[in-house]
C-alpha cells in the first residue's frame, strides 16, 4: 500500500491570552472527593509498562576504568616530574663566559628583559625550558663543547621562543588534557599535532630574525643536532628535540620558508577574521542544536494559554500537566518549565511504534497477532501471543521490540523525523532506546502529536490511526470516553519517571492531555494517571 502524502497543517491565528485565570483553573486546591479511588484494572496493567531495571553496572565499570587510567597517567607524570626535579638538583649555573655573553645577546635580540637562568647538566641530550613560575633553560653540557657559537645561538633563540610564548604553562594544560582524556585517540593525536606545529612556528620565528643566507645553516644545525641526540622524555618541558619524522618535517619547512610580505600578512589576517566571524555567527545555531536534546523550544506566544496552580496534586513529585482544548484552541498548563523539558517517553512511545508497524504492514488492523517466542518474562500476561489491543493494554515490551526489529533503524529513524518525535534519537539501541535511554520528548510535544494523530495530520492511513485509537480506549462514562497510555521509567530498581498521555472525547469537544511526574521513587505511570484523572474530574472534563 502506498503511503499517503502528509496533509498540510493549517496555520493557526495568533492569539495571546494574558488574563487572570478564572475558576476553577486559578487554583485547584486539594484533590476533591470526585477522584476515582480504583478506576479499573487498566491502571494496574499500566503500572507494568517497564519491568526491566536500567542497569548502572556498565556505567560504573567505565567510570572506574576512567579513574584508574587517570591514576596511572598521574603516576607516570609524577615519575617524570621527579626525574626532572633530580635533574634540576644536579644542574649548575652556566659558567662559560662566551656562552653567557651569547645568551645575553639573544635576550636583547628578542626584547626579553627578564633574566632567565641558564643551567648546564650532563643528564640531558636536548635543551629544554622548565618551570612556568620560575622558568629556567637547561642545556646539555656537551652542547658547549660540541657545537659552534652559531649553532648554540640558534638553539638559544629557539628555546627563548618557548619562554616568550608561555609554553611551559601551555604544556601543563596540554598534559592535563592528556591525563583527563587518556582514553581518546583523537585527543592524543591533536596534542601531538599541537606540539609539532608549535616547533614549526618557533622555527619560523627564529628564521624571521635571521637573514635569508642563514636559513640553510639553521636547518643544518637541526640536522647535526638530531644526529647526536634522542627524543627527550619530559612531556611537560618544551624543548628543541623531537622524533625523526618531526625533524624531517621541520627541515622541509625551513627549506621552503619565505619571510611574510605585507600582502601575505593581510591575506592571513583576513582569513583569520573571516573564520572567527563564521564561528561566531554559527554559535547560536550550534547552541540551539545542542539544546534540542534536552528541551523543546515552544513558541508559546502564538497560543492561548491558561496557567494553573496544581501543585497540591503533585505533592512529592516534580512534574507538569498539559491540557489542550481542540474546540476552543486553548492550552492549560501547570509548570511550563517541565512541560517543555524532554524526558524518556517509556511506554507512551508505543502509540507511535504501533502506527509505524501498521504502516509497514508488519501488523494489520484486522490481523495484529504476533507470536510469543517462548522467552519467559517476569510478567505472566506477557508470556503468550499478543494482539495490538492486548499489547498496548498490557504494555508488552517484546511485541513492540519485534516491530522495531522488523522495521530496522533506517525506517524507524525516517518515521521519527517525519512526525517530529522529540529529539528523534534512537542511538540507545533497538531494544531499549525509548526506555530511559536516548529517545526523549516533552509533555507539550506529546499533546501536539496526539492532536495531529487524532486529526489524521501525520499522514498515516486512516484505518491505521483508527486501529491505534481503538486500542487506546480505556473507559467511558456520562461525561465522555477516555483514551490513554501510561509509561513508567525504572532506574536502579526505582520508578523515577511516570507518564500518562491521551485524550477525552466529550460530546463535540476533544481534550488532549499529558502528565509527567519525576522523583527518586514511586514516580510511576499509574500515579501519573491518578493525578491526571483527579485534575480532569475537578475541571469537569471527564469523570468516571
């Protein structure tokens, strides 16, 4: 059957209601005697919407592994720090008069007024700069005798570039990132590239000081230096040394170096400014995208809204109540903050999962039977074949997991995007994405979707919409017919997230509602349903 094209939703006239709320919506007070004490067996069934406890063991294992990794990394850095500390104790101030004269000339050449100590040691093969509070340059003692005055000048100029650009402190921050993100290969790769680029930048800074005829000699110094040293082993102390590949890359850059002209400087500055402006301009979009996961950005200014005080009904719970009167086009809200907050839908999501299964002909209105695979479940009523009506009434997880298995991730994601279901995120896995996992939706979105579903504005076949609506029918009375679905989120053995969503047909009027409660314990779908029916009864929308 070819899927019908979704009809265009008629735009509403913009109307804003900012007047005091008349009775009985100004303050609902305490629940009245009209609250149903035992509304029927369907409520007991709905408390079983989720039976599996969300295990926190994998999370604790990962947390433990992360902390253990940090501990190992800190031990390694502590060992290198102790080695560096021993090296400092063994180092002696530079005594060579010619080398000191050369060093002072380098300070003047770079306009550095601070007298940075220079020491020599026999325990280093590469010069390093250590200490971001009291920086000191440590030179291998063999450099004084093995290298020429020119070579020593090049090395000192390079090391002083590290000081001039505060690399000791930057290195501390980089190593801190390496400790915290020890498990992330991309972080390690980024840190490695940052260190490589740093050396390339300081080579360029030194070349900018030298005349063009000395470029080759500076490169020759690096080659000669690389032959006589190995990679230094102090990750928090920037130095001249490096790996063979790094040295090759630096030599190639020196060979191709050209002093920046005014034109090139202007072009690079313009490129930087353009990039900065683009990032600044995209920042609001990125923030909005990130916020999409946790909150629904509802343009409530285009709606008629009555805010109500129903706090006494939510005693001990955080939560909200949302009611939409389709005939009057009026919203009634308690606690707007929670009404737009996205949370896991749990079993209320099965309303739409059923529709997806019907649209893909996995089940049919006249033949919705799925065979139990003989896997035993703690809930006895689940251990048998199920139809759509029984699966929704008993909230049978395996029934909808089988629908999802046959749908597949691609088809499921497409349907979620088409109807705009919450954050549309199914990364939690096909068996549990809607159970306190990746998928989330706000109460306002629940009501909007129910309204579109009821009016057949989601593009589903009318017979499929009717089949789901019939399966959601709970109870009838003189005031109308109640349709709904509960959902319970269970974490660590406790009910922490309770839902009751649905609608009431009352004469020519239709009221759509969503109640969500959250707490450390006993926040179940059945309790959300009791709160909802108390409110509906007090408002005169529906009584049993």
